[in-house]
C-alpha cells in the first residue's frame, strides 16, 4: 500500500527562493513516486502563504496551474511561522497519510525525506529531523542555541535537541496535535507531548541559497521567550524563591544594623542604601514583567480567537468543494497501484 504524502512549507515573502524550492521538492517527490514509496495520484507539495507582501501567492497559484502536484493554502493575514505551519498540518491531515513539514529555504536536507519515510514504515508516528552538527553556525548562534536547549531542559520542557520544525507526522499524530487548543504556539514543545512513538533522523543543515532569514535575532529571542513561558511556570516559582531570599536577607540586615546601633556605632553608607533600593526595585519590575507576560498569555487564550483563517485553498480536487470532500475517518485514501487499479485500506 502506497502512502499519501504531503509536504507542508510555510512561506512568507519567499519569491526569491520559491522557483528553486518548488523544482527541488518536485524532484524529490517524483523520485519517491518512481520508487513506489508514495502514492503519485494524491501526494502533494503544499505551500502555505502566510500573508506575504511580495509575489509569493501569485507564484504558488502559477505552480498549481502548471502542475497538480503543487497545492496552495493562503491565510487571510500574516499569523506567524508557527500558526502557518499548524494551518498546513491541520488542513492537509484529511488528505494525507503522512505529513512532513520543512522551511521554504531548504536549509534542511530534503534527501532526509526518504529516510523519514523509512522510519514511518517501521511504525514511527513522529520522525524528528535533527541537525548532526552546528559547525556552519556562528559562535554566538551556536552557543545561544545550546544554552536555550539546556535551559528548556532545566525548566522541565521535553524538547528534542537540535531539532527545528523539520519533522514527519502521521495522520493520527496530527490529529493528536489538533487536540491542543492553545493560541501561543511552540510546536517544538507541543509535538513531544503527543506521546506517540517517535525517532530521529540526522542531517547536515545547509546555507540559505537565496533571500533573507525570516528569523533575525529579535524574532529568535521572542520565539525562545514564547517557548519558555508557554511550557513552564518555573520562572514564576523562581521569582517567588528570589523574593523569599531577598526578604530573608533584609531581616538579617535589619538585625545586624540594630546590633551595631545598640553597640554605639554609627551606621554609614548611603551608597549601600541607594544600591539596595535600585536592586530591589529592579527585581520587582522584572518580577512584575514576567508575571505580566503569563497574565497576557492567559488573556489571549481565554479569548479563543482563531489561530488562522484560510482565504484560499488550491488543490487538484475541486477547490470549491474541497472542504466538503474531506474524509477524516478512513486511515488510508484511494490510490492507484502500479497496474492502474484502485486500492483502498479502511483498517
């Protein structure tokens, strides 16, 4: 039985890389089809346009018109990489047996896709693409990434080291992911919580061949902070412990000053007082800021706003009726085998 594979690629202002990316992914898909690994009739390359301001969506539509292998999903507005990726996964799950997500710049080695499919055939529902090394990263990026992963582990977050969003997920794994309703998405932390059988495939990450990175330092720091605050309350507990510690120190200092006062010694040191005020004031502002961040996330969650809205959906099967033709019940979809006959597995 051949599996229906969907590649999900979030795109934001990717007109420079899209033609090359589309051609390379097409070659990979055709190779998998020729080897009999996936179903050629229904497997797709799904580009998710995340509110791009350039010609990205027009190019996706052009690719779809020329070749039915390409599909397109256009979000109503920019929702960020994680929401765009989630949109692609959730919209593709009713058509695919297995879904692989990757970035449009193809820094992730696309030749690892076949290895991922092999692991899927072995029975794994989730296959993480893991970088074999970070030799090509700058010293700063390499060490900050290492620090981030270690810090997340300290906070108790189950996260796969050196894994981004290059992963394979079976349909039931994506169904499991759909049960997580939070608005503040950090998929690298959410996917391990699904709990189905998983493994890893190593690959060497390449340089971006065109365009600019969509994750400059500011966005990377924001993304890291979202990951920390979305999966752990330990920062708040740390603030509580720090408050107890500072209060204890203040009691000790009070006793000390009372003792030297009773001993007839003059208490001097305006600098000490000023530094103490600034230190405690700074800690209070930091504590309020972190607690406020959590309150802000709760505020966004309780609103229950949609994580994304689809403006347009392009697929070989009648685009106007595609929503009604979804069949999430069956575990396998119809696919023609090598002899041209219909095959179906409803188990």
